[in-house]
C-alpha cells in the first residue's frame, strides 16, 4: 500500500522529460554523447579531472575497490551504520570489512574508533558521509596518510556537501556517488565515480564496459569486467538534474529547518543538527532519534503506527553487522560498536523530499506526537 505521504519522492520537471524524450528520438541509447556530457558536467562541478558514470552507487564502490587492487587478505575499515552495499562491495572482492563505531553527533566514523581498528593488514578506509553530513575529513585523512591507507569517499548521500569549503568527494583517492530516486538528484538508477588518477579512471571505464579498453574491438576484453554502464536516457536525466542541484539543496534545507522548528519542543525527540562547524550539509534524509529513556522497542512501534496512518518512514540505518546476511561473517563476531547499536535502535527517518509541504510536515509531526503519546499511556 502506497502511503499518503511517502518517505521520499523524486523531483522531475518538464525539462528532464524533454531531455529524455530527445534521447529517445536518436539511435544512441548507450555509450553516446550524453554519457560524455554528464561525466564532463559532474567533473566540472567538483573541479576534478575524471568522472566515470556507472549503473549504481554499488557499482561505483565495487569498481573503486577493484581498481585499487584490494582483495583477499586486505582489511578495509568502514562504518556499520550505513547502507549494506558498502560492506557488500568489499566482500565482492573477498577483502575483509572491519567495522568502526560512529560519532554520536555527526553519525560518521569516529576517528578514534578507526585508529583502534587499524592493523598491519589494513589497506583502505571507506569514509561514508552519512545522511549528507560530511565526515571529520581532517582527522580521517590524517590517519590515512599516517598509515599509508587508500581512501574511498562514499558520497552517495552527500552530493554538494562541503567540509572546510571543499566539496565532499574531492579528498580521497576515489569517490562514489549515487542517483537512486530517493537521492538529492536522480537518474532513476545510476552512480558516478570521481578520481584524479588518469590510469585509475581508464581502468574503471574499462571495467564498467566488460573489460574493454580504448582501441579494443567490441569482442576483445583485456580483463574481467562488468556491465556497469549508464544509459544515455539516465545521463540525459542526470545532466538536467545537476543543473538544478543548488536549488534542490536549498529546498531540502528549508524542509529540514521546518521539521526542526515543528519538532523543537516535543519531548523524547532529538532532531538532527541543522549546522555543524566547518561543514555544510547536503540533506539526504531527515532522521530523528528517540530518547534513550524510552522502552527498547519504542522506535519500531512508532514506525508501525505512522505507517498505519499512511505516513512513510524507515529505519535508517539498520547496522550492517546486525543484518542476517552478516550474522556469520568474522567481522561481525569481533565488532564492538556500542554507539552504533544504541543510536541505530532509536533512529527514525521521516518523509523528506523537495516538495514536502508545510501542511504535510505538520501532519507528520502531529502523527509522531500522537504515536509517542499513545505508547506512553
């Protein structure tokens, strides 16, 4: 059943529809001029030399790990409080995910937990900018340099966010982005990779296209590759969406501020911070935390009550190390993540998208208050 107020909704205008229609009137639906245009525009926005469009954020992460030759015996440190694709991409290459705990304020990997997790087998960090909030890049990059670790920035939720006035995705060796329909900008399905190294970029372009390098015949494959291509239709959509990014981010910031105002005086609810020092947030989702003093199952009861009222909401995030798919993974057995586990049990994502009206935001707030009151009776 579709909720009356959805958890997320893409923002598509007539300009995007016309751009897609124009592609459909051509005979170029893959590996055509829109791919080059989208990659060039994305690289230009970030002032990076190389951008590689791919079929998803997961594909972007996988190619980043593959291109850096990370594999069996290599440990990669990442948060458990994130989407499962981050750890899955590590496991695709038979490397070992090692989970670090998070900072209770920005919900990103805590540098002290990362440092404690480093061993002689550690080869890389995957720094996730969770919910569009930039991670502590000064501290994390310093750790990476000190221990000679590769850095993959997962900016899939954070396009346009900045740390010390520098766009996320421009700090590490490779950065990944995603354009699923719930993201700030969308291509339906799709992702992007940024990097500075031309050879890495060339390899990832080959890997996304079945291992074909420039000059190869269509049926000549120099290494094992994948079909991680992004269609011309998706690229056309992304080009227009990217031109609207700044206005989209402003709209989302307005919705977040509206929620904070409505929820400010409600007991047992902690709102996300609207500002953090040295950072600008790219609002991906709006996630509240329920008070630690409430019974342990309160969040799940509230979630069900809201869903029954026709309001979309979600658990953001269910920790990876507590997922059924990872119950028997060695990394789960050694994970000690008290902050992750405490916060993840209390987080609730509310409906959040560019066009969420003040009336709908007020209805969500009222329903949330009623749900908590009902459970407190």
